[in-house]
């Protein structure tokens, strides 16, 4: 199940708050080799609290990013 956040983006209800400050995480993306015929998109979650800087490693799927974010503590 998912819901829409205040910015109109879809969010997953399985996504846990930041284990360090309790703020909501934001999904981030980075496209590598965008000019090539096989670009790679990487995903990660980052804490929305700019003072916290809670983040994680890059992942090859949104699902992997969600699972890795929720495992942190």
C-alpha cells in the first residue's frame, strides 16, 4: 500500500522514519552514463532533515533502497 506525500509523490507505507532523528526519508536518484546506450539509474533514501544527513549506499532498484533504508539502525 502506498500514499501520496505533500509534494504529490507516491510513498510506500513500509518506509520507516530515520533511525537517528525520526524525520521522513526522501528518495534520491542518480543517472550514470546518461549519454550511453545503457544508462544506469541508482536509488537511495536520505533523511529529509538537513542537520541529520542520514543516508545509505546506492542501490539498483527502489525496492532494494527501501529494504536497505529500513534495515539501518
